[in-house]
């Protein structure tokens, strides 16, 4: 197992006392389960079928192959949709076809899903130590709720509440984090955020003054931090390494 490593200069941090964590916030996709292997290809195929139905001049299979080629270059949907439209010669229809693709991508039917081997153990151990555990997930709320149900997280006693940040930005991740601060009364320096996306939960946690941990892997593994705000305090390979980080967990 790879040891957790600090992603920023360490001298100043090593002189500080060990922080106590009273609240832990976990992302869902590629943090608690392998979304890349279990969901991403299916979601892109669903999006390809939607683009074909919307009138893109190619078969769903060809569009799917183009989407996966684009994904290997840059996984962000804006890039993938643009890549497909440009290769099919319909760049002027980008907005229309991209809308159809994204609606399908985020609403792809949820089948059987499996947590990472250590996920439940980490959640329950933190809960046992007195840490209040929350999950914040981004996407289509109904689909994300279905994912949590399929993973058995809606009935997981270690999780106090699951917040669903949505694409319409009615609730964003940073707003969900602020709500958790309000619910728990915790100071940001007592909160740990664990996720895989630097521009998402890592940035939101850093801006609020929380401790942040990035899991290296998943759909957005290639997208490293682009600014100081996106740089996590620690980087780990597996969710099980959370318990080995230099924190005091619980009261």
C-alpha cells in the first residue's frame, strides 16, 4: 500500500500540533466506490445514444467511440462533447447536442454497484470514534440518490446525512459544506474533506478552511490542481489510508 503523502511543502505543517477531526465529509463517486469502472462507460454510451437520437450524423456506436477517445485526452464533459461535434462536423450544433448528451449522461440508469473494500470499515470506524460522517455527491439528485441506495449508504448508520449537490447549482458542494458546518457547529479546522476532484470538493473544502485529502484515481485522475485553492493537504491511493493520516479522530 502506498503511504499517504503530503501534496504541499511540509516544514511548516510538521511544526503544528496534530489536528483533531470531529466531522468527516466524503465525496461519493470514485471516493467510496469505483465510479470509473462501474459507471463511466455506461454513462457515455447512454450519452452517445442520446446524441444519435438528437440528430448527430453518426451511429450511437461511432459516437460512443469518439466520446471514449476524447475522454482519454480530457475527461471533462465540455471537452468530450466539443470533440465529438467537431469530429462529426456539427460544431454549430454543440449546445443542442451537448444538452442532450449531458441529460442522458447524468441520468444513466443505476444498476448494481459495489463499495470499495475499505469504505464501510472507514465510515464505521470514524463513527465509532465519535466523528460525525457526511456524504456530499454531485450530479442529478435522483440518480445520485439511486447510487447511494444501490451501495447501501442510505441505510448506513455511520452516515449522519447525505447531501446531493445538483447540476442546476441549487445546492453546490461549497453550499452543502456550509450547511454541514451549520448543522454540526464545527469549526472548519475540525473538518476533513475526502474526495478525488481538485476543482470540486478539494477546492470547496480549502476555501472554507477545512483539511482536504485527495484520492488519486478515478474518472478525473488526470486533472491535478490548477491553483493553490485546488491543492489538497494530503494525497492517498485508497480510502483505507484515511485512518492512517496524522489526525486525531473524534473527541
